[in-house]
């Protein structure tokens, strides 16, 4: 039986994960996922692609929407959630050519982040309806937070096991390069166990627990997957080398699938809750 064995939320894009036993799903993704982001002076997203150490920033959300942010050295700051509706400064942010309006945090919070990552500012997406999903892969009204492009990313342990087997085969004389990679390298929201390797490439619609999702696009991988998420250190060419040799689709190195939650037309409230152990059923194949 295929079932959900991992849930991951990234309150600040590219920062360290939270891994709860359950998570509420909204039309634009898991509640609290990637509603905050670091940007440069132009508003462009700053991620682990540019700053691998960003993954070492720990984030704890509070019920009032604020964050407690902790650096690797233990230094900590409380960050209130700004709002454009309340008159906080606006920043036009960009993620891969997608532009949308965000709210800028306080000068104190920005100084804290800029002291660690020069030139950055922290912004908050207070209106999750303000950024549309790429219409080539979405329906009317589909929106996303500050994830790379889609509300949720799903990966399977079966595919990870196959990829790690291929990596080991490709490096028979180098134990370090052949070492198995953890799922955290791929920063998924949902981890599913109990499927064949690469089975998710053929899914088009799935039900997990009480919720249904459209499987809209495979996830092309980048240099972030080469970064150890526990240390913030780049570890070499894997898994990109192995994906290029063994799981390339077109020009993309593929691991995981992007999902959009199904919802009644015009509905913008919570859709339900996912729990570890929820069964996954494939409703439609390609």
C-alpha cells in the first residue's frame, strides 16, 4: 500500500524544514509553506542556489503569524508578519520570471538577515491569491505561494532507492561518492512510500487521505540537490550526475512531481488535513 510517510513545510523559502505529523492543505499549498522569502535589491528570490548556508536557518512560526528565526550560532530574532493591507512597504518580488507583490519586514529584521547574507531583504506574501500558477499547467484561479512554481512537491522513497542504487553503481571504487542520499536533499513537501521506482511519472491525479490532487508537472532538479541540508555544504555532482544518466526527461533532470490541490471553483479556504500514514490512491494515469 502506498502511504504518506513524510510531511515537510519550509516557512522561509530555502531555509530549514519543519516536519509535522499532520498539515493543513490550502489551495496554494501546505499552510505556512514558503510564505516568506529573501530577495535581493531588485526583488529577485535569493535561495540555496546562491547561498547554500541559507538552509541552516531554523524557523518557528507562531499562531499570530510571526516567526522566531535562529541562526546556526544561536542568535535569534522575532519577526512580525508585515502586511501590505496594513500599510507596510511593498516589494515587487520575483521567482523565475513570476512577479507578485509582497510586504517588507522591519528594518531590524532586515539588518539581521543582511548581516548573514549581504544585500538581502526578507519579504512576506500576505496575500496568497496574488501569484498565479503558470497557466500552461494550471486551471483558472490556481495560485501558489513563493515555491518555485507549484503548490506542492511529491517524491517517493521507491524512486530515491533506485536513484541511490544507480549512484552506487556509477561509483564502484569511491565509497564517499557512492553514499546514499537522504530524501531531504530534494526538499519535498510530501514523501510517499510503497510504490515502484518512478511510478509517479505516470500519475495524473491522486487521492491522499481525504484530499485529491492533480499531478501537473515533473520537477526538474538544480544545484540545491547537491547541498547537504544538515551542514549547508555542497557535496559534489550527485544526484545531478546520476539523474542526467538515468532519469532525464527531455532536457530536465527529474526527481519528484508537482501537485495542485483540487478545490471547488472560487474556493479559497482550507481544503482538509494530511496525516502521516494516509493512503495514496492513483485515480488517473497518463
